[in-house]
């Protein structure tokens, strides 16, 4: 059975994983999930990216929105607002609250996040092994210009409240330096047949995962070919605001620049969209095998084809 | 302005308070609320009696049920059950959850329960000053025969899950001995013009409040007349299962026995229902002034009349 390890963020990663499962239903898939955008809200531990993967693969996701639960209601949030308790800009629904309540209660009882995630997945049956990148607390903060001052805000505040519309100067995964990979992460990377970077945000999603000491090294040292898919198509992000955070770390918003940002020490292969075919030569010049294929995840079939192309490129690189 | 202090449990106490406010809208009412039935559920601090008073007087109560919120939904609870997380026997609704989330978050931030209750009441405007009996943790446990063994269970488990249908041998307010009255409690009792015991449960509601060292003494020492209303009418509780917990502490379920249980060191006056008129002589023989008046809280008007009778008896006792 093919062992595939995927470093995933939220919506993009989750949708890619659905395509991957469709492409290779018998594969043994381990997902290393980003926890850098985790946040404590209302005294509860919220893990947006882990939950997006879990809900998407488990059939509970709000399809159009891409995050949160299908058929969601917002009674708790409305009541919290009636008490004057916010933040109001973060959309926690009632069904979603239950997940955070269970998680927070288990963490308080002493279980590490990896064990909690496994317990939550016992209900959702995502069909992959979902591991948080770390059991330690890492929170991505963004250095921004806000109200006339330069200050660090939590990634969610930058992303959701400020909609990435204020100038960002640095992205800092606070706590990453002291964090250890969660149990199973390094083992999965070492045993992988293929390692994939889905078209997730290269800075705040895949970048956060790689910021945990040991993970970048394990990816670089893995026997398995490492293949990524560009989240940038035609010079702008397919979804989200990856261009903003790429700018903050001094990387151009092009498919080739993102490949060079990861670098040939990590990447063996890179897929760009057909509209970026001219980037292939530049990426290959950087020592990374590159192909131009359709990269729009319009539906599961299209996404499954992308995943198949990534696996094909991995096979080519290996050979 | 007449200063009235009321020792209140949940539904009965809350409904009585609504009648009292209607009877004397200009009175300065302080409620000392029972926290002995507080419980930690899903990692949240739940204060059923305080909330019942707050929601009832603040216009948010589920009228027919007597507890919980009007227009309540149960998405969080259903989701928790889908995760296999209980208890399922405790009916926490979505709107109610918000109250517990705010409370738990404030407690975690270091605020005492009295300050938290004041903050919650800033929204609900109950028109009374609502004080928890203590800021310390007190939990009423019940010694029961269950599954062939004698064991202590939380009051809520006895009351809600077991519906008081198993033999109870003792009622223990765990933690009461080390508890201190919340700020304002002793001052309110000392400054009161009248102290009232509504027809709340004499053991697990008013009894829990009196179990906090200093409160019983302050009631006994108060200059104000102390008048109670019998929760037992015609030999059985008007609502709830007070007879079960009275039996556990060796008190007969009669209006007169409850008066004697409180005793003339606490009570100056006692109201029994007209159907218990024969008890008046027995109560007065115990040194407690007694009147027989209608004691069914069928609506706010009937309840206001009961409150007025209690205040009239207090005036009589004082004179």
C-alpha cells in the first residue's frame, strides 16, 4: 500500500485531500496538519485547519463556505454577543462549538492534542490519519501596521478580522522554536513513499508546519520524493490571500517564486497550472522537476486528476 | 426603601421573587442564591439556581419548564452526544451554553463568582441584587443506594438523572465547612428590614445556603424579622421532590415539620397554605408566628399576594 504524507493547511489542503483519496482510495494517507492558526476563543481551544480537514473528509463541512459545519446555527455566538463577549468577527457556530468543547475538555484532562484529534476523528472517520504538526502551542502572529503603530496580531485577527488588508511585515510562528513534532510525524515522513505539499498557503500553512524544528529536516532527508502543487495560478492565489503573506516574507506571488521559496532541498517536483507553463523552465533551472497541468480544484474529479498528476510526477522523480 | 433579603433556590425561589417584585416594586431586594447545585459539565461551570433566578427575573426563562432559556435549541448538546460526550441527562441548551462559557471564562480569568454573577446580571437586569451564597466551591452530594452499593452522587445526578427515585440517606454540602459567605451577604442580612425564605427546597436550596458558616448565624442574629413560606402543601411538595430530601434528613413532609426544622432560632414567622390551617397551632407552639394563606404560585398575582402576606406577617412580628 502506497504511504502518502501530506502537509496540509485548511480549505485548500482539505479539498486537495478529498481529491487525493478519490484518486488513490487504497493509499495509506497521513496528514500533518497546521496548528499555527489555532486560537483560544471564549476559553476554548479552536483548531481551524485540523477541523476543516476533519469536517471536509468526514462529510460535515459547509461545502460552499469551505470551513465550518453544514447546517450550522449560531445561537451560542448570538448569546455571547448579547453578553458583550466577542470576538464577533470569528464565526463559531453551535455545532462547531461542540468540537471545541470536547477538545478543550480533553486537553484540560491532560490529553495531548494528537490524542484529542484522534478521538475527534473516531467520530468523523476522515479516512486518513490526521496528526497535528505538534502537541505544543504554536501561534502564528503577523507583524502589521495598525492604528498608526507596528504591532503583532494573531494570524486569525489579521486574516479574518483585518482581511489581510493592512500591511504585513513579518510572519512569526510564536512558540515554534520550542515545539516538538507530534508523535508519529517524523516516523510518517521517514516511512513515506511520497510526500505532498498541496496548494495550501506556503507561508502560514505549510510554512508553519515546516517551522517546527525537525519537520523541515525530516522532509529534506526523506527517501520519498517530495512534490508540491502551486497555490498561485496566473500570479494570484487560487483562493485566500496568500499573496499578502508571501509579500510579507519577501516572496513574489508567482508559481515559480513559491517553488524557489520552498527550494530544491525540500522539493523534488512542482506542479504549476497550465496558464503558468512559462514557469516550468525557471523552476527546473532551480533543480526542481516541473510540469504544467490544470490546477483548479473545481470539483473532486478535477482535484483527483491534480493529485494523480502529483503522484505521477513523484514516480517520475523517483525513477 | 424597604430592604428585603431573600434566600432563594431555583424555580420556586425565582417565581416567588417575581411575585415579590410585583408586590413591592420599589423595594431594595437582595437575593442570596444557592450554589450548592452548581456542577461542572463539559469543562464549564454551571450554576442552575443562579441562572434560573437571573433568567426568570430578566425575562429569558422558559416559562412552562421553569428553568433554561425560552426559545432554546440544542445543537451543541446533540453534537456532544455525537462525539459520545455526556452526560446526556442534563439539558444544556445552546443559549444556556453561552452563559456558562462567559462564566467559565471569567472565573478562569480570576474573577470570583460574585463578580461574574454581577457581570451576567448587567445583561439580564433582574431588578434585584443577586449574590451567590459563596464564591467558594460547594457541591451538594447525596448519599444514595445505587446499583447495590451506598455511594455519594452529585445532587444533579440524584435529582435529574435518578429523579430522586433511589433511597437517599444523607445530604452533604461538600466544601461548605471551608466556604465563606460571598462579599455582601452578611452585610445584606445585617442591614435587612425583612428576611424571607421563599417556598424553596428547605434542604438542598435554603439548607445549602444556611450551611455556609456565618450565614445561619447572621440570619439568627439579624434585627429583621425572618419569615418563611412552606414549600409543603397538604403533605407534599408543591413542586419538585422536596419530600425525598426531607426524608433523607429525617424531617416529615408537613408544613409544620419544615417550620420546626428551620426552628424558632431562625424563623419569626411562617406561612402555611389554607389546606394546612390545622398546622398553625403546632407551629405557633414552636415559638413561630404562623398564618394560613393560599400558597399556590399559580400566576404572578397569586404569588404577589403570597409575598404581601409574608411581608404583612413580618410587620406583625416586628411590632
